[in-house]
């Protein structure tokens, strides 16, 4: 493969493919070899589509040989979160309920990837129906963090993030309902972006919470993430929430490396009690790099963020209880107890008992209660009012600053099993990411160092106004370049031997 390896960036792989110094088939085979080597320990994937991927790769190579014009990422491999429908490929959303389901269509994101010539290696592990912060809620076993196999890789998109950190793929797709792209990126030392709500189509995304869910790009560098962002973004008439507006020029923004004169707001409510000392230290050091690059740092107060977590855990379960009602054993999915002796109601009850895991059941029960007669206004209605207040906090802040920043997570990756018996402790991991989803704006997490207490990655979160995703790429690209220059290496170059270094 010439001097391009699985440790190269997606941009470098693209350049090598264009130059003819490697082929997509060679890149794809190299990544499958890495998957074979480390997958037993990491368990990032639920399904590998080796025949399909190599067929895609060969097609790209043939088109390039014929001199056809190709998209920038044509021939570069990618890992796809198992919550997006891919025609003919098993798609389970990490649940027994959809075991064996092969969609008859592609999600719009998947169609865009195929049109761009991106090679889809397989489907990655996730918390069931995207409900969780650790990928411990998957019906198919835990994914392990490549930095420390005893720790979580984040959730719900832990499989996609772990695949990047273990060099099993240079690109990945995740979905973010309350931080499920950004939190896994933070704890694995990778980059993850939740685009503005409606900026990337949700058609073909198995719904958890429809007003919050958003597919987005994941990679190991800000530029790679931007390249993937532009490949999947854009208006889609199949999605009623899709924004009919030009896609922000995020690739140009990521390359700009200039933030002189930008005002960056530090949200004081997202640096309070419960944030690990090492997380705060690395965050503050990153702020110093932004100051050196010419940005002005301003402290900003968003008082209603304190209520965001509570509002989210009423809104999201309420929408989940509605969305998951379709899994009734009658139309699709598994069916349990249908032996001719039971009523439809009994079959439905048995199927939902067997098909849904504990966390999904917990959220369905909570959401159904919040939506029930006599409680709707007190719970769901009140949560929506708080959501409006959170959005107003963002609007007021963005009237004075260009972007907002905070640590992505209060702590580094915790141990597998550490919080499984304490749902509230698990939910608190999303305290800094949830406000972005409530407001529908853009959010990015990129690595800003290793915490001195445990040597694990720390995430730096950048939040930008709606449809100004280019601003977070501009700040993120500048910060990444400054940190790499300061360290003399990329963060993942310090990852364990498991990751292939």
C-alpha cells in the first residue's frame, strides 16, 4: 500500500488513491486484517460485510481506472452504526427485537455514502435502540475501549468510536440523541460531530427520540470528520425535518486554521461539581491554546442548562415509548409464543418481554407514564417548556460569542459494570452534551489530552449556532493543530499496542 497504512488519515488515504499509489481493495483488505486481529478483544462490530465491501472497493478502483470523476472519499473504508438501514445487510439497532432483519432499502445517509464511493465495512455495536452511554445495553455483548479493555467506549455509539480508536476503520457514522456521538469520541480520543438538527437526513434511521436524533460523522481528525460531514449532509425530501438550505462549508473551515478575533464562550454551568480534576485541567490548557491562536475567551452563564438533564429524560423516553410501540410482533421483528394457543395481546407481551432489554423497558415505562392522562402537562409539557428555555439561553449566548465550549464529559471512561446498577449515575455522563440536542444546534468533541489521573482521553466540546457548523470546524481544526504542534504527535499515537501501533 505504498506509505499509506491503516494509521493514515482518511484524507491521506484519499490522496494516495487519487495518486494511484494504493487501491481501495488493498485498503479494504488491510482494514479487514486489522479487524480480524483485534475484534475478539474490542467487539466493535455486530456484522461484517466483507463480500459487499470488497465489491464496492473493486467498483471504485474500476471507475478510477476508467478516469471517471469520483468524490473525495471514494474508496475509503467506513464503519456504520447499526441503527441505520442498509439494504440487504443485517440491521438490529443492537436489539434482539430486530435480530435477523435485513432492510429492503437504504437510509439516505447510506445512499449518500454509496454514491460517494465510500466502502462500508460493516455494522457497529451500540446500546439497544441507542439508549445508553456505555454500549453495555447492547443485546449482543459489550464493546471495549481500545485504550483500556476494562473500560467503556462510550455510548450509544461505542462500536463506531472503538473501531476508529482501534484502527479498524478511518471513518465511521454515529447518531447523537443526547451525546451518543460526542461522548464516545471523548472517551476514545477520537473526533465526533452532531450536525445541526435537520442538516443530515434522518430517513432510514431507526428512531429513538425523533425530535432529538441526529446522524453525524466520526473520524480521527477534524478534517476527516469534515470530509465525511459534507458527504452525508444536505436536504432530503424524504425527511420532513430536513433543512432545505446549502450545506455549511465545513471542509474549508477545518482547513482555515485561523480564529483571530473569534469570541469563545465558556459555559460556567458545564464546569461545576462532579467534573474530574484532570478533565478540567486539560480543558483549561486547551483554552490557553485558543487564546494563543488569537481568540477571546468570555465566561457565559446559561442558567437553564441545570434543568436540561431532567427535561431530556422526560422528552426522550416519552418519544421512545411512542416510537417503539411499532415493535408489536405483528408487522416485523421477532415473534414469541405464536403457537396458536395465545391471543395477539399475549404474543405481543411475550415478544416485547423477550425482545427489549432492561434499559429500553425502563425508558418505555417512564415515557408512557409521562405521557399518560393527568401527567402530560406536569411532566412532558413542562419538559418542553424547559427545552424552550435552554434554547433561549443558547440564543442569548450566541448574541455575544461565536461558539460555546465545555468539557465533553465530566469524567474519562469509567469501568465496565461500574454504573450498570445506577441508571442516574449513567445518565449524568450526558450532562454537558444534552443541551445541544435540546436546542438542535451543532456540537463537536475532539481530544484535548490525557487525564493525569488515569492516562485516558479527555474530550473538548465546541457548540455552534444552528446551520453554522462551519464555526465549530474552524475552531476545532485550529485547536487540533495547536495541540498536535504542542505535543509533537497525535493523541492516538499514544494508544495501546492493541490499536495497532
